[in-house]
């Protein structure tokens, strides 16, 4: 009864707070405005089903996971609605709930759902209850302020902003609140956000606390609050947080990881954590146009060029370095180790959209589209409830999609991004319309003083034939800017980072009312200005041959290799379509490539077909057998839906450097397992390490365990006579906490017992080589390595051979 009364009091308090309406008349803004997602109705066979899957599967699934993992319960506990301690893992877990609310709100804008709306209201009551009287909202502290659950939280409010994510969480709260208000007209969450923002404005700013968040995001949220309320203090506060970055006069800087190594206007290279960088660049773009600071935009132009020319994968993914989830040096773009976080792809797309809104150049939409169809879409499974956190461009069978993560930023980010896709398709500037993305849809908007309908029909991305039908109320003159994708005119990206192997520009044909017409070309758009009347049609024919892509010679990981594209889709070769292996394949330059529609494969797609050469070890040492075999490549976004196995985006063009598929060995035929339920398949995958620090191939490790006794074992399918092993230790000195072990020994199985072998030479712990141990022959059904880890370090195994 007491709890029910408390809930009613909270609900009444929310309704009693001052009401806010959408404030128009912002003085400055982007010169180009996107056509809102509510004005575009997708009905195509590619994106429309994905939006529906996000609505019907991903959103309910994410809400359910937030309940199961305690993310929502944290608000209940903080608000006194129930008892307990902080019951999820990270202090930024609040943000996942906010992101899901944001995505659900976008969905409600186009697909009303009373049940979902009611569910959001119930969660918002809990969020409001968790907010402290002065507006502070951070469950990781509020639940037990004297005993924060993790060190990241800090002893006092705002005392550890480099790690606490206090302000990061609030940025996502503000974005969610604005989306929810726009979707429902309700002020319940918006009032929570405004109360929070008022507190932040009291604490931070000139003459107040001069500290910045370690993870950027509040800048974007504050800008959205400014847009909805018209309160300039929120815009000024966003600018303050940006201007304080790199300012060493008042505090110790966080460094490159958080883009806090120099003032933002002086930054020229994309460094550090990729998501943090993208959120900062997006915030800079917003503040630049709204506050009129050209220095921001000049810096953004330099940073964009650094990413587009030197630090972006062919999939549009960014962030090569897994250790920092971010950018490595220029041109350092390894494939198997590629991190390419799904969150980073989303943020990269949204930053490119902002750059387009300012510059009106199609090159930004080219990168947005590349990321959208490839680097981002790989991150969410076709079912809508399986996800990737990193999105590598090569796999040796160690990757699988997961239903959730303890750090669940990517699934919740997917939920909020997918419903925004219709809002990326069209934009307007004065009396001109931009057509940026292609999908069967209908849009309605006001332009040149009247309501205009625009229908788009196409089989994109599998078909390059597009028809636009214009339907103004009355004949009206306006400009129509149709993006001609770079891939359609022989330029895969707007830089020299990647190029097509085949020279020459394909022919794009445009017709108005059935008649071919020349078009003015400007900034990647075909532009037509005329008086349009109802029923006028524009037909665009974008050629879609299969194209080979080669990388800049400075990208060492891709030297001598080729990637495949068709239209906006990047392809990969995956094991189920290519005889169970990919790493031994060579795709010669003279192999004829074609494409084929496959309605039966992975929800329908177009695949690329060709002939490859498979390399196999011969019966004698050094002998290689070459066999011609059919090659099938599927869209990169669809990989890892049919089990774990090899995959590669980049395929060798010549035999040099390709590992012939080894013949089976005792080790490779064994079933590998390890202590701690660690996946052990890496130790018998027959890949020869280049060094103990080789991260380019799978390896077994026991991190974060240190000083423990661990094991890895082989179970044979029959009794074998064995007399030796070779072990290649994993050691990532200078990068991680794995070292060669303190000691180890070999055990063999007799019934249910494990007995030590009688070794004939010492057990070695040398780095960068196979440590070989011979022992008196034993008849056994299995071997085990028992490994003593060093006191302060973990350990790992790259490869284990049996003699």
C-alpha cells in the first residue's frame, strides 16, 4: 500500500512540473534540413522489414534484457520503490535504458503502440523516482552514496568524470527525453531531463567547476534540449564542455583516449576511443552551426579527412585498435583484429549526416551509405535479437553473434538508430530537395510554399533502377538534387584510401518523363531545376557491375588482396559457401565474376559468383596442390548466421603469402577444451603464429585469472600412441596482462585419471617459438596441459601440437 501511494505521489509530482512546448525560431541552424522520419514511409523489401523487426523484436527484447540484468531495477532501488544494491555491472548501464526509450519513441512516431507507450511511462516513473531532489540522476551513486559499487563512480559527485560516465548518461537521457516528448507530447521524461540540465548548468561553467566528461555525449543531448526549449544556456553549456577539452590550465588532461590532449579546434587527427570521438565531432558540428563558431567546422573538416583518407575500413567501419576501442596510426587497418565497434559505425553515420547538412556534399552521404549497409548492418543479426560488438573483416571461426553483452551499448544503440533511417533519406534547402538514399517509399513535405509528395520505387540495393514520381498540389518550380553515389561513377570512397581495380567511369542515365536529360553535376548530385507537375517521373539508372576494390599501398594488411563490391554492398567469402574453408583461397585477377539473386538465402540477397583457386598441402613437405573451385561471396552484413567458421572480406590475388590448407593432424582431429569454460578451438586450428604476441589469429587465454592453475586438453576419438607435444605460448607484454607461464606439465588420461608423463627434456617457457617436450610414449585417449600462471599475470596458448 505504501509503495502504491508513493508511485501515485511521484506521478502527480511529474504532472505538476512546468510544462514545456516545442520552441521554434532557433536563430542559426544547418543550412540544410533533413526531412523528418515521420514524413517518410518505407515500403521496400530491404529496410522496411528491418524497421519492423526492430519494432517488434529488438525493442521488446532490449527492454526485457534491461529488466533481467537489473538496469531498470536500479532506478527502482535508487527511487526507494524497492530495496537492494546496485544490481547491474557498469555505472553507464543507466544509459542503455535511455537509449532504448529513445528508440522506442522514434518507433512510436510512425507506429503508435499503446502497450509500448504504457510500458515506457511505467519506466519513466521509476526514472523520475530515482532522481534526487536537486536533479541529480545517477543510480550507481544514489543507491548507496557512501559505498559506490565500482571505483569508476568516485567518492563525491562529479569527482571522477574521466571514468564515471555521470554526464555521458545524462546526454542519452536528454536525447531520449526529447524523442519521447516529440513522439507522445508528454512532459514526464522531458521534465526529468530539464531538472537534470538545470543542475548541470549550476555546477559547470565559467567560474564554476571546470571539468569535462571522459566520454562525450552530453554535448549532443544539451543541444537537443536547447532546440526543444530555446534555452540558450544549454547551448552555451555544450560549448563550454567542448572548449574545456584540452585546456590544461585548470585541470589534468585525460589524454588522447578521450580526445582531451589538445583544444578541439586544434585537433587534426582522429585519435583515441572511436565512439567518444564521433560523439564529440557530432556535438562540435551542432554547436558550430548553432553558436556560429567557424573554428569548430574547420577542425571537423581536417578530422573528417584524416578518417576518410587514412583510418576507415572498406565497410565504413572505424576503430582498428581493440585495446582502446579506437583509432590506431594512419593506414593501420588489420582485418582479423579490426574492432569496428557497432556503436562507432552508428556514430560515424550520424556525424557524416551532420557534415552533409552543413556542406551539402554527397561525399558525406557516400560514407554514410557505406557504413549503413555494411559496417553498421553487420552489427545486428537478421532476427533482431543477436548482435556483434566488434565487426572484424576476417574470422577464423572464433566469432558468433550474441543476444546481449554485459556492456550493452551496442544493442541499445541499434535499437535507437534503426528507426532514424527514414530521416536520413531526404533533405531540403530553401526550395531545393536532396534525394540521398534509395528505397521504395513515399515522402510528404512542404517545399516552395506547398505540400509535395514524392514516391520512390526501386529494388535497391540489389538493383540500380530508381524511379521518382513527383506529386505537388499545383505545378511548382523547385530544384531536385539526386545523389549519384561514388560507387556508381568509379569511386568507392571520396579519398584515395580505396579504389576500383578496373579503371573508368560507368554511365549513369537519367530520364525525366521518359526522355534522357543532361544534368548539372555539383558536389556529387545531379541537379534539375524546373517546374514540376503531378505525375512527373525521374528515372535514374545506376550501373551495378561487380567491382574489385584495392586498398592504398600503405595499408599493409591488404597488400596483394582484393575486396568485392556491387552497388553499396561490400561482400565477403564465408565458409558454408566455399567448402568449409576460406583462408586457403586465391581470387585471380582474371577470374570472371557474376552475380545471382538468391531468394532462398538469408532472407534474400544477391550473391557474387566466380572461380577461385584452393591451395592444399601435398603429401610431402613443401608440396602444394592447387584446385580450382567455385567461389561464392555474400553481403558482409549477413555473415555469421550459419555457425562459426572462416570469413574474409579481403581475398589474396596471388598464391604468395597464402597458407595452403594443412592436412589433418592428431591435434586438429581432437576435441579441445579448457578450464573456465574457455573456448579452446584456437589451439588446434593449425595456424602457425608469427610471434607470441600475434593477435591476428585466434588464441586461448585465461585472463583475467592470474596466479591460478589452469588446463587445456585434447580428447582423441580413439586410443593413440603419443610421445611429445609442442606448445607456442601467448604473451602480450606491452599490450596486456598475459605472460608465459611460471611452469607447466603434460598429463595423459587413463580411465578417469590424469597422470603425469615421464618427460625426457625440461618444460620450456620460451617466447616466439614452439616449446617442444618429448616423453616416454603413452597409450591414451587424451592429453592435458596443466599450467601454473605467474603470480601477477595471466597466460595463453596460441597453438599446441601433438607428436
